[in-house]
């Protein structure tokens, strides 16, 4: 995991890839999955993240808040995140119920 104080830059991907490949070469045991990298930054461009194909390289980008937004905005974002999480878990829940 790496914390960036500013905006995500394409060069951050290269730096994280270097870390991950080093870990893979020197620390991973046989049979282990490839390591994942998480970059926390103040801002990111979804288009840059998509164009850099970060999901393929095992790198995830997340934004952190540098100041709290107004309460209404915070509540809206929380409800959107909960709704998205429920939507993502529906197929998994359905599959586990079908297996019974």
C-alpha cells in the first residue's frame, strides 16, 4: 500500500509495479497468488485508471478525503456505496442459495 499526498499520476503505476514484481520474485512462496498493490491518493481520474489497465496489473487506486464534504453529500455517497455493494453481492448471494 502506498499513500500519495496529491493526485494519482501514471508514474505511480510504474513505481507500484516495481514493488509488486520485487515481492513476487523475492518474497512469494510457491503456490501463492501474485501480490496486490493499493495506491491511496487525494484525487484520481477514472479515465486514466481505465486507460492504464490497472486491474490487469493487480493495482487498485482509491481516493481519500482531504476534507469532509457537507453532511448531505456525505450521506448521499454513503447510500450510493451501500447500494453498489448490495448490487455486487446479489449474484454471490444467489449462487450460494442455489448451491443449497
